[in-house]
C-alpha cells in the first residue's frame, strides 16, 4: 500500500488554516514548475521566424538547450519594431540572441543591452555579400538576406559557430545537425537555380525589397516595388510610375507577401494587366523546423507558374 506524504495528510485533515497552507504549497509547486532554467541550460532567443527555424535545426534535440521565438510568426519583417515589456522579459532570461543583422532588427543595441547587459548577440548575416538598399537598412544594406537559401546556409553556419562557442560540450551535435540542414538547403538552392535557368520572363514586381537576394541568385530582374520604403504606402504618383514600368518592361507578375494586405497588389495588377501572386519570405509560419524548405518550394512552384519555362 502506498503511503500518503505526511504533509498532504495533515492538510487534508485540518481546516481552513491547513487549506491556506495547501495553497501555499500549490504556489510553491507552480513556481518550481514555471520555466525557470535548469542549471547549465543554454537559453537561446531568436528574433523572428526564419532565425528561429535556422536555430531549431542546428539545436535539434540537443538536451539542455532551449530555443524561444521573440516576434510572433505572423508579424513579417521586424522593420520599425519596438520591443514590448514581454520581449524585454524574454531577453532578460536569455543567454544568446540570434538576430539577422544588417539592420533588420533596429532594436539591437541599446534596447536589448538595457534588458540584458550580459546577453550575447549573434548577427547571422555576417559574411553575406551585401546588396545595397536605396531606402532604409543599416548603412544602406538590404537586410533581407535569409530569403536566399545560399545565404541561409551561411547564416546557419554562423549560428552553429555561436552555439558551439556558448556550449562547447555540444559542439559535435551542433556540427552534425548544421551539416545535415546545410546539405538540405544546398539541394533546395540547386532546385531553385535549375528551374530559374528555364524561366521565360525574368522581370518581376515585388511588394517590398524582401526578394532581392533570391532574385540575385536566380538572375531575376525586379522592375518595381509597391512599397519602396517598407511600411509606407505608395503615393498615387508612385503607383502610376509603377504601372508604367510594368507595361514597359513587360513584367510577368506582381508578387505580394502573405503577411501584408494584397489589396494594392490586386489594384495594380488589374490596372496593368498582369497577374498577382503570393511569394512568402518565410514570414508566416507554421512554427516548424521544416517550414523554410516547405515555403521556398512553394515559392518555386509559384515562380515557375508565373514566369513560364522554356
Ligand atoms: Zn522587410
């Protein structure tokens, strides 16, 4: 027969005083069960969805490493994002912050340091050959590096390096996981490049400059953008100019992004007589380690359909 712990027996037999003691016990248990880190646990916080997906693939099922996502998956790019008190708490509890860098996260620096002066910040885009940006971006660099699978491989390697420095005991596991993921990303990049060799029309219009690195890989020419400054709707004059460019350059399609309203893309598409299609810069989830590959293969099918192949 199992013996009931003495303290619980005492609580059951006593009156309201004992009930209060019971609540205190429950509260203590809740505190013990709350996500306070175990000693020696490495707590990694990723700034937005693609960084989270890359990190999850490098960490795999390595014990003692937790990976958390800061921005909700549906938010899209963190342009102009301001940290919430909830974000500050997550930063305060983390050892390592995985960012894209190149100016994507404007809150890097003082706001993050204020929340946690000891956090290590990893700018994963480091080493990617930059594309200049006319508007915004850090020092005039387009920050949307992750949308190219070739860049993604470099960003994954930077994550592996940072994780291994933070937790040398797990370096072997991180290396194996990063090798496997990088190999899958290389296959994905190869599929995109092979298909792009057969595209009939290479002129496209995008919603904002999020696909520039992918366009460089696939030798696509972006003849216009709906939002030249991310987050800022175009003026009537800019819309007319864009429609003219679409007609003159015979653009194949206008690509909108699922995390932003497609109304404007539809209006411009019907005005200029070209189709509008969704391309996803891996900004909408689901929050699953395979999402980058799934979404990029869907993008490939959309590009093949919209651009035509020879
Ligand atoms: Zn963006």
